[in-house]
């Protein structure tokens, strides 16, 4: 068996330790005589797995007691509809901050459910920066302010937490799509009304959506909101109103335990800073490659980059594959290359990429 360095944006690489443990437990989980996929979601074994996963996530992110953690389905894209259906309540407007493809998609979907106001947009920069909070034009009484704090496609990450108290609007709940950087850096959950993300970037298998929601925001769903997507219904049922994605929750739980063994989120953040610095420093100094994102807003997780001579793109990608470095092609809307370096990517993988990039530049420079 040989494993490659996988730079996929998602579904993405998982820690090898986690995959090995899952393989060992595949046929017989802890003497249960069956694997996790075969268990009733209401049996004591699986309930223990789900409770431990939730408790570990709560500990890793220091989630305050007045927040509920929900294990849902439908991915972040379904949440684009589920959020306005749940949070608009008796208000008519919500505010959106547009920083790239994902927040734009969220905004467009939300318009099916109410009046959505663009509070700020980085479109004029080609979505290469995050508008400063002092320039956000919030409406008079929004139900929430929507943000995507790491734009996976453009590689733009908020260099600040969107704490509305700093602009005198602390009463408005902030919603954050953290799909592609949740657990990669320390955050203050109490600054948000709702945090959500698909699991397949930085947590586990596709099919699981994590929602962390402040309790006072429950119970406002529109009458037409599907019961399985009503946050209060899901919360009251302990995320088991319908059959949850049990195997994905189990793997997520193993990833949370792995994160704790790594020293938790602060330790991961330090590693992620070092990984990102290694790659960006090389890009900036190379003369051969470039990053086009505002240096203040460059994502630590998703690093789009370009060869200055784009006619070499195919040669770059095929040489990378031969060197065991895969999934480096940029998103079609951006072009060029993209290296996603989530928690599960060790610094050795980033170093292998930089070594390959150096050798390629020397050959073609
Ligand atoms: C991947 C991604 C999505 C889409 O997630 P799905 O699971 O496909 O619904 C949405 N937002 C961000 C920031 C993402 O990275």
C-alpha cells in the first residue's frame, strides 16, 4: 500500500491514524460483534459514540453551555436554505457579506426565503480580500448577518472574528459558514449566533453537517420548514429526529479524539500557521509562481496559486502526480492550482509540495 499527499479541497484527506483505527474496528466495534455502520442509532453503543463525539467537539471549540451542537445532513449548501427558514423569524431582512463563491451562493439561495441585503462585497477586488467591518452597511433590523469565514475556492480567510459588538451591533447574531476551516484555529464561539459546516473538509466523511447554534435562536422556524431541518426539532431529539449519518459521526468522533491527542485546536493552529507560511513564503519568493490574494486575507487552509507561465500547467500537474502529489488543479472558476492543507495534512506533505515546486521551477525557469 502507498498513500499519496492529497491536496483535495473536499472530500479531503483524513488522518491516517483515524483510518487505521476505523479499519481495525470495521467488523467488530469494541466487542459489540458488529461494525458501527450496522448499529441501531438508538442502541447504547451508538448513543455512546455520538455523545462522546459531541462532548469532544464541545471541548475542542470551548462551546459555551447555551449553545447546542447538532449533527445534520444536507451539507453546507442545504444550510443556505435551512438558515433563513430557521432564523428569519418575524423579521423580513437578513444581511450578507460577500467574499467569494460560497457566500454569493448562500446569498442567492437565501433570497428564496426573504429579503436579503448585501451588507458588504469584495467583488470589486475580484474576491481577493475581506471587507473591513467598519465598512459593513448593516440594515436597520436584520435577523442575522451571514459570513463565510473561509472561502474555499478563492482562498480568502477572515483575518478577524466578525464580532459585531465592535461596530456597535452586538445584538445581531452572526452566522458563519466555517466548512473549510472549522477546528483549524481558535475561535470565540460566543461571538456567533450560529456556526455551520460540512464535515468533508476538516472533520470527516461527507454526509455530516455540523451546526452550533445559540439556544435563543431555536424555535423560530417558518411553518413550511421541513421538520428534519427545524433546529429546535433536531435539538430536542438530540440530533436523532431522523436517522443521523451514523458512520460519519463515528469517524468525526475519531478525528476529534485525534485532535485532542495532537494538543487541541491551539496546537493545530500553530501547525497550520507554520504550514501556510512555508508555502506562501516560497510562492512569494519564487519569481515563478504567485498568489493573487491580499496577503492579509490569505487562507491557511486553501492556497490557490498560479504559474506565471500558465502554458506549463499541464506539465506541472502531471509531474506532481508522478511525485505522489495529487488534487492540485485549481477550481474551474479560478484556474491555476490550489493546495488544500487542512488539519490532516502534516507539514511533511507541504514540504514535499514545496520541494517539487522548486525542482519544477528549476527545470522550467
Ligand atoms: C465545500 C463548501 C460548501 C459546500 O458544501 P456541501 O457539503 O457540498 O453542501 C459550502 N461552503 C463552503 C465554505 C465550503 O467549503
